[in-house]
């Protein structure tokens, strides 16, 4: 039996503590907040999208950074294992559209309650309101424990760091703890907001704020290179583009092409080719030939977009439809199939669902989650430089890496 300290009582830390304690180790879990899993409470709009029930091979298509690093942990404790864990421990789950998994109750709090029961069953000592302020590392590069408030030193055989990233800092994961790891010699790849809205230069977004579009295709370019394409829903806001497509595009932008210029192209009519759309416009315009251009678009576009379309496609709004030239119709087709916006950046960590960047994966053994630099020090969750799209994938990463860290830190082979 080993004495194991887990730092951070979020998704990854709770799972790590549960596994290490289930394996018969003495576990103390430190959480600086007044309660466990503060971020888990707000996941999935309070419903907690626990995982995604897709095939594991498919799972990796939704991981943006360092997916290979996650092979051992995800295959070792996959979404089915996660679902079994919750069901076995009194939290029944259901699978919804897109293989997204939620508690049957629709309450994220039931996930926390489930962990509280498990941690109590395996006698994990949970120290809330306790921030870990130092790592104790001996002259041989072995972690020997941690320091908490008032410089109190707690000795342990292994320490698991599960302190999260930097997004939604009010939940406790404010990125401060990375400094302890840097002091220990680790490198932190630049932290960037992920799954966050895009900021757009053009005023037209603001004019369309509140407009939600369904069944559109959004493509993001970095320079000339396409780095993301998705089909689904998006939302115009007072600063730019949000909604599922906006958040995913921003993750790709910050993960694959940080601080460059990004172009967003929206296909409002992905089911129609340019020729088919042009034929439809000809039919519509024939029926509305005596109307002004702005009054001939209601069958084609939502109201808020009709107001801005004349400025986008450069056809005067009061032009009579029968006077619209072939060239102008082409401009309209282009605006409908390739509406362009310039993204100037993304919103910040306060609005980011996840953090891109973190502890460099080259410094962590992917088969155990142990640090390659400091013996008996382990990592789990969003602290590590891994991130994924929405759909339950980020929590799955937290559960899987937490499980593996808990299992390895407590294994006899460790010491
Ligand atoms: C609004 C929102 C909705 C989301 N919805 C989903 C979803 O539905 N599905 C999904 O898969 N993902 C979702 N995510 C992402 C997911 O919540 C995170 O990826 C996941 O919580 C990461 O788990 P973690 O344990 O690594 O970090 P966290 O959950 O952030 O936990 C880290 C914990 O460590 C504590 N801590 C930090 N430093 C110290 C220290 N020095 N001492 C003691 N304690 C410390 C913090 O207080 C915190 O409680 C969502 C995120 C947000 C913000």
C-alpha cells in the first residue's frame, strides 16, 4: 500500500483518487474550492455530457492535440468503461444524439454525488478549501510530498497533479499551479483558449446578433490553408460567431494556427450547388420581378440576414428585381455559398470551455502518466497538452488519464 496525494478535485482528480483508493492505497485528495467538481457542475449546461459512446477509433478524430499520447489511457479505460463505472456506482446514464452520454436525471450534480459515494467507500480523505502551494522534490529528483497552506508539509509516496487548465477560472482551474511544475523543470506549452467564440472584424455580425443558423457549413482558413470545416449550427453575436461551429473553428484556429489571420467562409445553402441556387434565384426573381431587391429575399433568408445581404453582395437594397444583372445575381450566389468574414481572434479564457496547451506530453510517460523528469509525480486531465471537440470527449480524457494515473501511482511496480 502506498500513500498517494491527489492535487485537484475536478473530473480527473476524483477519478484518479477513486482508482488509487480502490486498489487499496491510502489516498488524500486536496481541492482548493469549498466543494469537489465545481467545473463538472456546469458541464453540458448543467446536464454533464459525461462521455461519447462512439467507437474508440472514431473518438480520436475529435481530439485536436496530441491524440497519440492518449492511446494507452483511452484504450485502457474507454467510454464503455466510463459508462460502466457510473452505472455500477449508482448513476444511470442515457445516450442522446451524436452518441453523447448524460445522466438519466439530466443533473451534473449526480456525477459529483456518485464520486462522493465512491471516495467515501474507499476511505479517501478529502481536504477541501486546501490549496497545494509547493511540490516537495528531493535531491534525487523524486517527489516526496506537497506543501499546503501555512507551509504544512505532507509526505507521500506519489503525487498526482490534476489541477485543470485555465478556462472558466472562477471554477478553480486558473492556471496558477503550472508554476509549481515549471519550477520542477517541466515545460508548459503556451496556454490558449479552446472551444470559445470567434471575434469577427465585420460589423455585419453585430447587425445579425442573436441570429442562429442551422444546417450550414462553416470553413476556416489560415492564410490559404483550410484548417477546419464543419456542418451544423452557428450563432451571430455582438462580437462575432459562436454556437457549435464557431467554438470548434476557434479551437482549430488556436490549436493549429495561433495568432495568424483567419478567414471564415459560410455556406448558407450547402444542399444546393451554385448552378442549382442560381436557377432557384431566377425562379424567385421572376415571381418577384417588380419588387425591390430587399423585399425579394424572404423565401431565401431569415429577416436579420436580409437587412445585411445588400451590403454583403453589393446590390442596392432598393434596386428593382427586374433590373438585377446576371453579374449581380452571381454576386448574390457567391454571398450565399461563400459568405466571408475575417476573424481577428477569439474570446478569452473566461468564456473558453477548454484550455489548449499545458504540460508538454514529451515529458510524460503515456503508459503510466508519470513525469519523465520527476519520479513518482503523475499528471491527469486538462493540465496536460491535450484537448478535444465538444461531445463528451474532454471529460473522457479527464476520466481516462485520471484512471491511468491513479492505477499507476498506486501500483507496486512504481517503487
Ligand atoms: C462551461 C463548460 C462546459 C463544459 N461541458 C463539458 C461537457 O459537457 N462534456 C465534456 O466532455 N467536457 C465539458 N467541459 C470540459 C470539462 O469540464 C473539462 O475538460 C474537465 O473538467 C477537465 O477536468 P480536470 O479535472 O482536468 O480539470 P478541472 O475540472 O478544471 O479540475 C481541476 C481542479 O483542480 C483544483 N485545483 C487547481 N489548482 C489546485 C491546487 N494548487 N490545489 C488544490 N486544488 C487545485 C481546481 O479548483 C479544480 O477543482 C466543459 C467545460 C466548461 C467550462
